[in-house]
């Protein structure tokens, strides 16, 4: 599965739109269903509107109905870890961050492995708001499935 995830991220990088930085990134996430969703960075002349490859992949997964991310692969020239914003977005859909594998891949194919728990320790979540817990997300699923 890890090989497939890395290959999806490498393929997604081909679609990156990075005319300003020239820094192309591809990402792919594996959801708890086993499905893989990929994304690339898309820049904008209004720089702040740029979206990272990792968040695009997560949002595509969520828009397809997924609610739990189990792994991420991200490919870039030097092989960089996800930015803070992307780590936070991943945490929203990672009830067990210490079990979420993050594979960082360079353009030359060198790989480093982390977990989301390592990259975003003591993270903030909906549980702190008292409004959403991963348990409630599970409850939604039970209601939909009639459990
Ligand atoms: Zn990011």
C-alpha cells in the first residue's frame, strides 16, 4: 500500500500549478476505507490563496465521504514535511495520530517516515471545543449504518 501511495503522490505532483515559486508538491492520502486520494499544490497571484498538496488530498477524501485518514505520502524536490496548517487539517481526520504514517519523499526518491503524532504533538482538536469528538464522528457513522 505504501508503494501505491507514494506513486500516487508522485503522479499528482505532475499536476502542480506553481508558476511563482517553482516548488511543485504532490501528496496522496489513504483513507480508512482503503481508498487513495491525491492532490497537488495550486498557487495563486494572490499568494495567500495558495493551497498545499496535502490539504487538497485531504479535502478530496472528505468530499468523497471519508472521515478518517490513515496515511499520507508527500513528494517534493528536497522532500519536505507538511506545513503546520496541513498537519492541523490532517489531525482533524486522524483520531489516532500516532498511527498515521507520513512518508516524505524527495524528487530523487529518498524516503523518510514519521507519524502525525510526532509531527504535531499535543494537537488541538474539536474535542477541546466540547462540540466534536472523534467518538461523535463514529456515532454519525453508526447512525448512517443503522447500528
Ligand atoms: Zn501545507
